[in-house]
């Protein structure tokens, strides 16, 4: 391999002032004749020549495209490539490493725009999720938003209306009230501007093209004092911090509630209740039902009680205990027999044991509904229900949600769920 004699110095900046550069970087600018600068701040960097450099410089206006790569390859002597912040952090560094050897490249990062933004906001950022939609689609952004992190930093792109996309994605995922929206413009430069936007209003018209967005979790709790009677949005329910999204989405929950054929009076058991979304929404529809919620996860009782307050309903009994322990050690005669039974959140063996134990006390017309994501266990569950005199049917629920992208809209699939229903006939 031919030995490379010249160097490409990739220098990150966070200021248009030559004096803000470290002395070593100043020396490189003085010694190096050929300098590539992004065209967004070409004139400002070029103006450094007037007062600081003894020799005449040759400047190349860069658009970070193939033309830049070809220009760099054509240079026989050392070159400076000016970058923003850290070139190896969502910057041009990756492209350079794909086209040049490591021996040719020397990187001199400055603080990233994200570091500077959080320092200005005076917010710790060690747990922040960073996403770039600059020249990229918003898939990673949507994935990050669904995780509901405490803070999220987004590198935007003025060319694809990314601020509008972020706003729409937040609205589509019911997160408008979940986050504070900080618009950070020209961070580190003379025209730096940080403002908190109200996304329920139109975006300002005077936004700089050089901007990033920081989302920070609000302290406000959206309890929504007037949820709809039926089809309650997922975001209304409080969930576990380590599992921020409901396992049973609204569209599936609606079908489960329909399959339960809820009576005006009676008893409903929600086994593996999680945050209680199915049973509590059933109780909102039929306030005279007695609801029993059971889940083994520590903290589930407090979660169900909180969601009960949000929906204005009151379960009769909440057990934070392993279902197997209840079935094996408790005298179930002390509990009211279920007329409606939802079995979720447990393995096949437990589901079969629940059917075997509780179906004995159920009457003609009583219903069991089992959400299933593992197709391998359906036949055995179906057979068990039919052996206990339940007429069965099976539905596959597959839904899609529209999400905004630069080109317009795409459909995001939710996980498919099988709903196995059994209705007792003898």
C-alpha cells in the first residue's frame, strides 16, 4: 500500500470566532493552505483569513457529498475539513472513515451541540437518548419515543420539515403533554436562542435552520378527568417505568371487551392484570360489576389503584400475588365465582390450570377470553376449553397506526394478537 504523506485534519467547532479555538488548532489553520468548510458558514470561516493568517488560503465550500470526497482525494498536501461539534458523533466522520484510511485522518472534536444544549438548560444528560433525523427517516425517532425516556435529544434537518414531523409524531403517540419541547437554535454561536414551545400552537416562523430539539419529561400528570366511555387511549393508563407501553393496546382491548359481552351485573376476574387496563375499562362500561384483579408483579396493586382513580372506578379486590399460589393454596370458595374471565400475562401451564380450576364454577353463558401471542399454545388451550363445555372461536387482531414521515405517512404495525374466546353452553 502506498504510504500516505498528507493529512486530513477534521476540526470540530462550536463558534465562528477564531480566538475560541485552542492554540494547537489555531496553529493548524495557520500552517494549512487548503480548507474545506460547510457552505452554511463558509463566509464566516473564510473571514478568519483577513486578520489571522499570513499566507493566502484556498477554501472549498463543502456540501458533505461526493464532490467533497473527490476534492479531498485530489489534494496532495495537508487539508483542514471544518465540521460542527464532534465529527464522529452523527457527523461526517463515518463517511470519511469509509473513504480514507485511519492514517490519513486526524479528528479534533469540540463539544457536541447536545452537550452544549443540556449545559444551557442545566439538565443532566447521562440517561438521554440521542436520535438524528438529519438526512434520515424518523423510524429511530418513533422507536425512541415509544420507550418514553426521561429526555430525548433530536438532531433535526431543515430540508425535511423535521420539526413538523417531531410535532406530529408526538401528537400521534399521545405524548404532546408528556414532554417539554425545547427548541435550541445556533447553540454556541452568536445568535444562540433556546425557547420552550407550546406544541398545541403553530410553530414559530422565525426558526433558524441550525437547530436541535430537546424533549424533557414534564412533571405534570395527565389524568384526563373526562376519558371516553369506550376505547380509552393507552396513554391514560399509568404503567411500570421499565415497561412504559401497554402490552394490550387500545384496539385489542376494545375487541376483548366486546368479546366479553359484559353483563350489567356479575363478577369479572382479570388474571395477569398488569396495570389493570382491561378490567378497569370493563368496570367503566359496567359499574355494577365486581372486579377482581390479580397480578404477581411487585407494584401492580399501586398501579391498578392509580388507574382506578384516573377512570373513576373501584375494583372490589386487588391481589398482588402469583396466580399459581392462589390456585394451589387458597380456598377459592371464599371468592365470588367469575361470570367473565380474562386470562393474560402467564405461561401455558398456568393458563391451563386457571381454566381447569375456575371453569368448574362458571355457569351457562359465562365467558372466558384469552389474549395469546404464541400461536403454538392455541390448540391446547382451545381443546381444554372445549373439554370444559365451552364453545370456542378464535380471532387474529392485527392493527396499524399511521405515523408522519417526511414523505407524508407510513403505517406502523402493532404486534398481532390472537383472541381465544370460550362461552359455556352446558
